[in-house]
């Protein structure tokens, strides 16, 4: 193992990712299961991007944001699943310190970007439903590009600082990470250094990366629901369409933020320690696969574009 001597202590330069190694008899099934999820994630999200680019009817702000979300979900899955699948085949399960920090940098950046994309999508729905006459002027192409540029910049910026602080830590104790990827809390727990600066910065950045987007989404949907409920029951189709355009986004937001809350906010206990892998599964692996299914099956425009695309090639 790549260790180096420093004084009377040994600096750890390599970690062991336990993953789901405690379920040895289920490894063939788990490998097939996660491989299938990865293929479905790549196929579904790439297909959403292709449809949005190819179909003129989908060249609107909502689908522009959806294409960005699909691109992001493809990246998030590709940071975690290939390494996890390779570990299941080789049974080696090791990752270098630099490799671990690199994986966390990209994973953390993509999660931070997703919180803001979901917030932007909720704002888009707010303007479409609560300010329909001003929608075209407010959600113009320039603003949409600026919003996406901001979301794709904020995540890497904050996470870059956090990874810089992690790179200064000294690791001298156990090198076993009881997780299937390099996450912040497991890395911190293995350090022999003082992590108070990291914890302080994590609290600071969490306000901008998690709390702020969640509050923006909450406020947007309070306004949206208030507006929808005010629509006269006689205008039933308009009311039904308004609910339909929001329900898909609400499902994604609920799954994503609920799993984040259970992993990073609820205090860790012995009983919850193993469950953290399951909770993490939802926002790291399951949600990226589910997003294209939710948006395509519950969205009339995407289904029409899909049928049109299929007819062209069949």
C-alpha cells in the first residue's frame, strides 16, 4: 500500500472502499443491478438531451433546463458507478488519496449544481404559472444562459475550496471507508488532523448550496399552489395542466432533498450508519436514473417528441 513514513506515524495514501462488500453472496446480482441502472441512466438522460436538441417544439426555457439536468445526471452517475462496478469485479476496492479527493470534488460539485438547477426549474414554473403574460419577456434566452452559467460555476467554486481544505488533512489511522464512494463525512472521520475549519466551511457553504435553493423552491411552490388553487374549477383543463407541469418537478425535488436531509442533517447513530448507504443511493444513483422516466412519462410534449423521433427511424 502506498504509505509514506512521517516521524513515528505512517501517512495513509490509499483508502479501501467497502461498498457493499459485506454482501458477498449478492455481488453478482448487485453488479448486474447497478450495471443495468447505469445503462438506463446514460440512455435515458442522453435521449432527453437528444430530443431537446432535435425537436424545435422543445426549444423553450423549461426543456433547456431539463437538458442541463440530464447532462448533470449523466456526469454524476459516471463519477460514482464505473468505479463501484470495477470494485465489484476486481474485489480490490482501493482508491488513492488523490483519486478519492478527485471523486469527491466532481461528485460534490455536481450535487451542488443540481440543487441550483432544481431551484431554477421551480422559478421557471413559477413565472409560467403565476406570471404567464410576462413569461416570454422574463425567461428570455440571455437570462436562461446566465442562470445556467451561474449554477455550473457555483458548485465547482465552493467544492474546490472544500477539497483544498481536505487536501491539507493528515491521515494516519484506519484507511477503510464504509461507503461505496468518497463522501465528505467518511473522509473527515479518517483524518488525524483538526477538521474544525472544514466543518465551519461546510456549514457556511451548505447555506448557499442546500438551504438557499431549498427555500427558493419552497417559496416558488407556495406561490404556484396558491395561484393554481385560485383558478376557477370551470377552467378544469388549465388547472389540470398546471398541476401536471409541477408534479414531475416536485417528485424529483422531494426525492433529492429528502435523501440529502437524511444523510447530512439527521444525526448519525449506529442504527442509521448502514442506512446512510441506502439513503445516499437515492440521490447519487436512483434519482439520475428516475429523472428521464419521470419527465418523459408525465410530460405530453416530451412524449410527442419521442413518438415523432421513433416514427422517423422506424
